[in-house]
């Protein structure tokens, strides 16, 4: 309601001299005058005083009105004039004089909240203006008994008081001022982010100590989402953690809305330098926290396994070895979780720990052991870690009646749309070599399921064949083009027409030349064959099984052509530059061999990794024999062009006669 002077009178409910709720900004008049706002922010105290008293001010914006403006208007954010003054940065006397002036004319503005629920005291604390904060507190005290206490306890929409803003600004003097006026202020809010939680979150140990000491220990430890200050401390450092444990040891058992204790949080952290010290502090304060699950039934050891925190698992086992057998809501041990999350380090570490052999064959609610899950994931490394431990049973069945071999066999796709060196194939062969058994079920049941699955995957396989054809076709055509061009651009050039056999390559008749020619011919032949196979795999005239077969052959032909092309490049370069730069020629040959090493690196590594587990299961002699036979077979299967190139070429030359006899040229007649 406006008075005769044009100013709005405060609502009767405004807490001018009582400790009632602050006046909401919605009771104010909208749209603060732009000139008044500008003068408040940038003008001098004298100009603002003149404007509010109805006298012409030296600083005005497009207005010649002599009537004082209304003090009960707000900005678009719901800020009153006192909010604006309180939020001014800089600890100046001019701003405090402005605040006193506005308060003298409209005392109720001190208690008004803006659209975010902030009072002017919130704004002053957020700006870090301790002089303004002190003034506003004194003004509130002057309005009545406990009015300052009520103002300090006023919470905004985030349930935060002005003390939160003081903590956030890092001003310990301001925190002392607030706590001196109201020692119980650190207890607000009882649910939500407390000032102490905020101080710990910001790693401000000084303010945290101030809050605890001035409150006499009657302090709120609460944080967002049901957390407490210790949840924040364990992720901020050992000093803060140790300090909170000294104040309240019961914080270790409190859970957030997800059921996580502070030990769950620290178990999930990697990379924190003092995380081990923090874990030890928590375990010393409350060893029972190891046996406290979250809402998903996960214990701290499960959480550590899910992030590959092997050191944390080791600490937990040292504290209590029985926690290794704890199961989550799905009946999984930490080893199941590590396998499910593909945490290879944790799986390997557990399998090397003989004291954990009693959990290796534990089954979850679906009957799966860790070995079942590792095979389902298709991870050769995790499989080898479990397979290489003789305590791990190979023949346990799950709820479906499947053993490890059954799952491995089902992982190998029917119809040939797979690479024969894939991990799934290696796992299947390793289990068969070790004598693993199938489940006690009729084979036709599994075959029927495979047929159903194969029919469901037909459309997917067609897309895979189409994409594979397009990708491989580029490589095969490129190799065919390069080798075709090399046939008519021989290294060393051609003899002149006035020489014997004019127009023929000058290096013809040498061992290296014949080897180059054969390598180039092999590369051209197999790349062309690959192109033909890819034409068939990409044609809808063929059925899906035939297209898959042609795609597999094309993939092998391209690998052979790449091997031959690398050999041709190395031989041709050596033949050209070895007479004048022998070391450079050798270097080129060595670098070219990297192509062959890279092409066969994956399958070599996979077979080498399987040597130790196979020896463990089948015996050293039999395991080594099988591994050596497999590796030699793979080398021959992949690198036979190299053998053919050099051996067949060498047959054309007597021993020690790798260069032709030099014949004098005959002049052309």
C-alpha cells in the first residue's frame, strides 16, 4: 500500500521488532527503477541520500522527478534495495552508510528474502564484506530481542543460512562473528548441507575447528543426499578424516541415501595419495564397517573390486580374511564382481592368493562361478588367471546345467563368421586340451537354442558381412594395383635396346630379383583372389553361409598378400641400395619385418599367454608340446609365403652362386 509520499508501507507482518519469519519478496512491489538501481550500485552516498530525500541528485538517469522513489520495489531477481547494497563488493565505508540509510527509511527490508530465499545478510556474507555483515547484525539486534538470532537462522531455498556463505567465502573472522552471536547456528540445517560439511568439502580445517569449538560440539555433521561430513573428509585427506573421527566416531556407520558408508566411498577411490592411511583409520575406528552393505547389498570389498583397487582389497583381507566370502544381493563374491567389471588386476591378484582358494568355486544365485563369468565375458586374460589355478573347478554346472566348456562352445559363433584366433576360440580349445567336461544335458537342447539364436542373428550377420566386405575391398584392390604397377616398373630399370635382351630388367638373373618377382606375384595373386572373394561375399546372389565363407577366405588372402607385399618391398629396396649403402638396406629390411610382427602380434601374444595355464592343467611336457605345436603351426600358416619366396628361389641357384656371371655386353649390329 502506497503512502501519500509515494512510498509503499511495509506489511503489518514484517518483522520489524519481532522474531517472526522474514517477509518474502513476493509481498514487495515489482520492477525497481533503473536510476535507483544504478545510483545504488555506482553512485555516491550523498547522491543516493539526496534521491531518497526527494532532492535533485547530481547523478540521475533520465529522470527529473522530485518525489523520492519507492523503497519497496525489487529487481527481476527479487532483490530489494538493501539486498543490492549488501551485495556490493569491497569493504568500504560508503556501502555501509548506504545500507544504514536504506535501513533507516525501511527497516523491514533487513528481513526480506529474495526469490532464492536469501536475506541481505546472505548477500553480504557471499560478497565477503565483513563490515557490512557486522552492520546488518547490529541493525537486527537493534530491532528487538533475539532478532539477530532469527536473522542468522533464516534459511534460503537451499536450506542454507548466512553462515554457509561465510564458510564458502573462507572468512574465518566472519564465521567467528556469526557463531559469537548464535553458538547454535552450526546445527542448521539438521538435514542437508551443514556448515561443517561445507568446510570439510572446501578443505578448510581452520573454519571446521572454529565451528566445532564455538558450538561446544553441538554441531550438525549432515551433508546432501544423506551423507555426513566424514563422507566428504575421506575424499579430502587424512588430516580432516582423523579430526572428524576424534570428534564423532559414530560417523563411520552412518549411510547415505544409497546405503554407502565412508568406507564404501574410500574403497571406490583410485589415485588419492593417502587413501591407504584413510582406510586404516576407518578400519581402526570401526572394523565392523567391513560387514556393512549398501542398498544394493555391496560390501566395501565389492566396491573395491569393481574399481580394481587391489591394495584396498588387500587391506580389507588383512583386517578380516572372512570378508572375502561376503556376497552381495546377487550372491556374488568380490571375485565375481571383479570378473563382471573386467578388472583384470584384481582377478589375477586373487588367483595368486592361495588363502582365497575357498572362494574360487563359490556360485552366485544363477549358479555361475567366476570362471563361468570370465568365459561369458570372453576375456582371455581373466580366463588364464582362473584356468591356471588348479583350485578352480572346470566342471561345475550353473542353474542352466552349463559347465565352463558349454559356455565356451556357445561363445564360438556358428557359420564361420569369426576369426579363428579370437579369444573365444582360444578359450574353447584350452578347455578341451585340459579335459574339461560338458554338462549332463542332451546336446540337441543346446543345438536347438543355437539354431534359434542363429536365426535371430541372420540380419545382424548380413550387416556384418556387408561392412566387412566394404572395408576389406579397399585394401585388396589397393594391393593389387600396387603390385600390378610394380611388375612394369622393375627396380634398377631396363636394358637399352642396343644390348643383349634389350628392354629386359637390368637386375634380372640375380637371386634377389627372382625373390622380388615371386613375392610381388604372390601379393598380386592373393590380393586379386581376395577381390574376387569379396565380390562374392558382397553379392546377394549367394546365400548367407556362402557369403560368410567367401569373406573369411578374403580375409586370409589379404593377410597373405600383405605378407608378400612387405617381403617384396624389403627385397626390392635391399637389391637397389645394398651395393652402395649396405647398412641402410639392412635397416629397411628390419623395419619392413615390423609389418609381419604387427600382423601376427595378437595371435602370438594370445598363444604365449596360454602356455603357463596349459602347463599347469596338462603337465609341463604335454602343455609345452601342445603350445609349441600350435605356435609353429600358426607361424607356418601365416608366414608360409616368406618360406616359399626364399626357398623356391634358392633352388634355382647353386650353393654360393647367388649372382649371375658377368658377361660383356654385345654391341647392337
